[in-house]
């Protein structure tokens, strides 16, 4: 029989956290339902707000199904195209696009490693191609990926770097992964990171894959797929 508790707080999140503490489980192990929310009128606006939620433990079979679905999705995501002819054609199409897209003074190089395409752009004035927090480089990588996969029969991965930005980003993400892992161990609560590209998620997964106390999974759909760091 499923175990259910009713908890309350000043906000929905606070009520949920109180219930999770009582059950001693993480958020992904319960079904949550808001059952009551006292709204304050003009005359009792100073009265404390109360939110009540109902938390019900999921059946073990249900949790296992979710885990299997996540693992299956991860495996599908990692499947890559190993057709050398299609990859060679993808490289040609990328080169043709960049030759027209990039202005004078900016050069690029494409290289294939382990059936994946790596593009490196260099030049004096390339900050606009990187954009705020890498928005433009991620958008350009998406465009290059679309070009590469236009006629391919399986997923071809394309990784773009501009003036060493990715290398710096790797260090930033690895430091972030370690910091969040320490937080998860200390609080015993899972942490969901902001949406990242497949390349950036891979950095987080790789950095923590040998961690003794935490593990990582990805959830959501592209382009809003996120990494979750949680206790093992």
C-alpha cells in the first residue's frame, strides 16, 4: 500500500520539502498533488499564507520503469553514425556553408575523430560568434549539426569551438560539477542544472562518472534537456 503524507508550508516548494523530509526520500520518488492553497483577501493580507500538498510514494515498479526509460533515452542519444561516406559528405557541406558564412580574417578547420565532426574557428574578431554565455556558438553548432544531418541515415555529432571558448567552458563546467556534487552530498537533495547542449551534458556526466557518492542522469527534451546530479 502506497505511503502518503500531507505537509504544508508558506509556499508550494516549502510544503514539498517538508513532506520529503518527513518521508526521507527525494522528489523523483513521489507523486505530488497540491490539495489546498489558502488565498488571502484584502482584509487578511497580513495573515500567513498556507499551502498544503499531498506526497505519495511511487511504487518501486514505477520508479524502475522511469529509470529504464531514462537509460534507454541516454543510450539512444549516444548512438552515432559510423558511415564514413555520409560523414565525409557532411564535412563537405559544413565547409561549403562556413566558407560563405564567415567573413575575411576568420578561418576554420574541420576534423573527424571517432566518427564525430569537430569544427574549430579562429580569428581576431570572433566574440560575436560566441555571444553572451555561448548563446551564438551553441546556435551556430545547431545549424552545423542540421547541415551535417540533412541527408544522413543516423545521427552525426558536430562539436564547434571558437577561439578556445569550449576549453574554458569545460573547466567551468567541471568546477561546477564538483561544487554541485559537494552540495548534493551535504544536503542529500538532488540538483537540476540549467539546460545544456549534449556536449556540455557529456562533460558533467564524464566528470562525475567515477564519483563515489553521486550519479548523474539527463532529463527533458532538446533543446531544454538538463543534467540532474543526485545521491547514488
